[in-house]
């Protein structure tokens, strides 16, 4: 939130420097993210007090040598007026009308002043230099808003109010400082100028002043002329309405426009600006209807009906059939003909204030925060108003906002205010009363304070405090503006804020540190992360929530909502269901990264959420951990010393998985071919098994899956493994002495049926080779007519070694014969001749 310092000073005296104020507020929980200076010392463009001043335009004359230029005689407080050559179109109506009875006020800049170049793109600084313009010397300027850095407007010069003092440095008149705050949900009361001023007053001991709210009600009584019907009192605890007639639409005064601009809002017209101004000032959103566009001046608060639509002020049409969860539809403000606005979110175009508006119906209400948040999410409509309602607005605020808005409307737009106010208040504020003891403050805050001291800290924040039980207990009545305070811990937080977090003494634990125990679950995740990062993969962290569309993109058969746990109030339709697999969200991340990179290797460790079987006594879902991997793109990064253009395939992924299992000391895993999984390419996928238990599945994604996910690579690979089972299969590391004797290497080429997996051949060789086989590597696969139809040649390198002797040829030949007979018996494989 952006808070102009000049606006704050209307309500509280500030004696601290800006930097001290920002630090004091930050330490009290209202974090100041930055300080922006406008025109003053330290600003991007400080206004020189000697060269940029307020000037009075006395007379405007036609330039004798240029039709599009005029000469303006400007009094800037230095005696004789100075003539300025300008082409500002908003001075042309005053051309050649003699001396003005009421001088126009503008910003006069003398030669040497530093300004922004109004004709350049962006913000380019320049220094004003005198030069002849069509025969007349021009060594001064009347400035536009852009030249001063106030806005992008360069259509004409900035016209100041008539009471602007001639000769005053512009820095003293318009210079300001804007504090930028990050307002957290528990500080929602500070989403207003008065809220911040109240915090400052409480922290510094200054007095808080309220703005002027004088209203003269000299119109007819409102009773019988405006009606309010609340059909949903649980969602709208209070709704107020007033009426002002005979208003004149026009621009708002400069002081209001400047404050709105500095606060980050765009001025529109006096009516809309007053609405926004009061919202920023009080933190009370309000809405102004064109009363003539509200049928019967009857406002009805109800839920939407099927088939209704509404065009909001941002010119977006909303289908009001959108469910907010639990079958509830959006909450609306309507008239007898239909919807007028999205309650608490945004007004409708059909009843907005326009240039022809003369009667304004002013709404100030309180809405249930939950439905406002759900509406904003479901309809994708957010506003400054909804941000405040989502965090909770003071139940007692509407009458104050009404009076302040009516006061400004009368003063700026004219008109007659109808007598009275419609105040429909079906759910009045129920005060929260808490008894706080010094003992509880000491227990939570760690500071010993008396009951009197506690009360003195809380009263400046608006809490009513009474001492009871002979002054031993503070009975605190929570103000309606503090809906965030519901229990004693909340009050203790307020005491700590006011006391000062920096004053709370540091303490050490009185007890000995507990015995440290290993966290095997966390250690497994850390090991897996380190191993995969070492293999060249990057970790991804995706949402635990997904949508049926994302699931269907990977496996349409799995997109059955009844199998998934659904959120009752999802933030967005794309995050509606708890995932049953990591692959949909990880593959989305793979596709997105491939749009920017040629080579992507990702892994994710996370939980999936599985429904319990019907009739289970456990209401919570199963949450096993899974490990997912996704690879696509070039096998190697581009480099000057290699021209390798190959892309990763199934075996790259298999190599990563094999490396992981080997480093975790998991052996005996078999890769069983898979051909019936719709996620994977037939014949290019495998299921990992160990002792009849399935560890997971790996494979190349089916081309249809790649197409649905828009994966920009020739092929993509993915795996999903059961991390819980992997952890259970890890075996302790056993060390053995390194043999001092040499190894014997032999190559074995055999011919086997093409449908015999290499994994079976490997297992069979190890089975018959015995303990003397140190390593086994498949290094050649060959298919041709010479080998035979339906057959292929596999060549392995076998390394034998004994721990206690050098193996001789006879021993090796005996083992080799045993392996050959075993291969022939078990697999029908023969030695290649």
C-alpha cells in the first residue's frame, strides 16, 4: 500500500524523520518496503526551490510569428513579469483577452532548472537552456505534469488551484514522500490512511485527528424513497444507503487527484474519485450508483440465479453461474430488474456513474470475507475493495464512511443530501471481551509488566481496558475494527508490538537440549536429492494440486474425479484436486522448460494423496512419497569440441535410475517390459520389480502424451518410483578387502531370441558364474540375417577375480562352460560362432 506522508499528517503529528518512522512501523509489524520521494531532496528529480516556483499567468497573447504558439506573461514573485513562449493547448482559450481578472496558476521554471523532457519517450532528464523561438527569446517554461515527473500527461501545462501562492517553491507546495507498505493479513486495519495514522499515534504517543464529516441534510427524507432488502444476512451483516441529488460531474480538485495518484489510483471524475478517496482514507470500500439507473431505488442483496450475466466496470462480462463451492453462486447487489454489481468486488456497467448523472445512490456495506474471496477467485475479478473485504472490514465503519463521502460530495460536486440513512443491520457486531493477566503476558511475551502497564499499551490502539480483581486482571473489550483479535495470544502480540520487539530480552533455554535422533525419512530424501543432482538433474517443486485436464493429458483413463480428493474451496480451477501421481505436474514443468531450453532433466520428491478404501476407520488419505523423473532434449549440451546431435532416450533414463539404485546399495532389481501402460510408448517402458514388489515404472512417453502436453522434443522420458519402498530396500554397506590378485577378462558372444530381455541373460550369467564373477557388462548388441531371423547377438565382458589367488585358465574355462550350458538350458541361447 502507498501512503503519502502529507495525507498522514492531516490525522497525526509526525516528528520523526521519514527513515525513523519507517523503521518504527516495521518493528511494530507494519513492514515498510520502500520510500519514494517526489520533488523533495532525494527524489529522482528534485525540484530546485530557486528555479521551479509557482507562477501567476497574467496575460496570454498570440505569438507574432507562429500560429501554434502563445506568449504568457508570468508573475513569479520577482517584481517584473517574465514572458514565456509556450504551445500549451490549455492556454489558447485565454489568448488575446487582455489581462486576466483572476490569474491562472502554473509551475514556472527558470533557465538552468532540471526537468524531464516532455517530448522524449520515457523519463529523460534535461536542463532548461534559453534560445530564440521564432524570433522571441525563450529562457523559461510553464511546466506540464510529465516535465515535473508527476505523470505521463504532456497535453498542456499543469494548472494549480487559484489559492496557490505565487513565488512559493513548488517543492514546498507539491513535494511529498510516499511510504510503501507490505500489509499482511493480520494488519488489515492498516489498509487505510487512518489505520496507519492510528498505528503511528499509538507508537509515538501523538493524538489522532479525524477528518471533517460535516453534512447538511436539506433534501427530502430518504425514508420511502430508497429500499434495501437483504436476502442473505449471513453473507451481508450490514448494508447502508444514502442519496444525494443535483450533483455536477466534473474533474476532482488537484489536491485529491494528487493524493490518489500518489496512492496508486487513477483519477477519473469527482464522484468516482471521492469514492476511491474515502476507501483509501477509512479503509471502507463503497460504491456509487447512478440512482436513475436503479429500478425503484430498491437494492436487493441475493445470490445469483442460473443464466444471469453481468458486465462489470472493467467491461468484462461474467457468467454468474460460476459455482463458488458447495453449490453456492456469487453474491450480488440487484434491483428488481436484475444484477447491478458483484457484491464487495466490482460494480456493474449498467448502473455506473456517467457524465449525465445527477442523482447518486451511495452504498457502504459489510460482506462476509469468505464469499468475497471465493467470488474473486471463481470470476477472476479482484479489486482494491475486494482486497479489504477479504481481510475483514469494521462492522461499525459504514456510517462514518457515509458521512465522510457525503461531506466531500457536497463540497466538491454540490447537490442536496436526503435526510437520513437506510441502515439494514441484521447481524450486529458482537463485542469480544478477554481477561488478560500479567502472568499470561509474561508467559507468552517474556516480559514482566503490571496490569496498569498492559492497559496503557493497549488503550492507544483502541482497546477499552478496565482493571478488575483489585487491579490484577485487565478486562479488554476488543474494538470492532480489530476483527483479527479473538484470543489472549492476539492481545499478547499487541502488547509485544507496543512494548517493542527490540526491547524484549534475549533468553536461553532453561532445559538441556534433547537427545538428537536420526530422521531416516529426511535423510533418504537428502541422499536421493544429492545423487540425482550429481547425475545432472535439477529438482522441481510443483503444486500438490492439479486438475482433471492435466491428468487427462497424461492418462485419460485416470481422469476420474471420483478417485481423487477434491478441495471444497479451490483457489483456482487449475488447482482443484489433490494429485495421485507426480507425473502430470512434473511433465507440465518439463514442457514449459523445453520452450526455453534444448535440454531439460528434472526430478521431484513429493507426496501423493490416495483415498482410503470404503469403510476405513481412518478419515485421512494415504500420503506416500514418490520420486518422479522427466528427461527430454539433447544428450549433451552444445559445445565447440563436439558435434553430437543425438537426443536422450530410454537408456539415458534407465542409466540414471540404475545409478541411483546402485548408490543406495539396492541390488536385485529387475526391469520387466511393459506394453499396456497408455502413458508410455509400447516396447519402450519397463516396470521395476524386486522380490515380487513393484518399485515403479520408467519409459519413453507415448507420442500422444507428448502431443497433448506440447512437448517440444523428439521424445521424452519419465519415471515414477515408490520412495517408501526404495527406502525399505536399502541395504547396509558392506566393505571387503581389495584383492591383491589380478583379474581375468573374457568376452562372451551369444545368440538368443529377440524377445529374451538382456536383463534375463544378465541374471542367468550371474547365476551360473558364481562368486568369482566380479563384474558383467553388455557392450554390443547386433541383429542381422547372418545371426538369424528373430534372433540377436549379445556380447558381454566378464571380469573374474579371486580374493586369495590368481585364477588359472582351467578354472576360467570350467566356469565359462557352466555359463554356456546354463544359458542354453534356461534361455535356449547358443554361443555365436
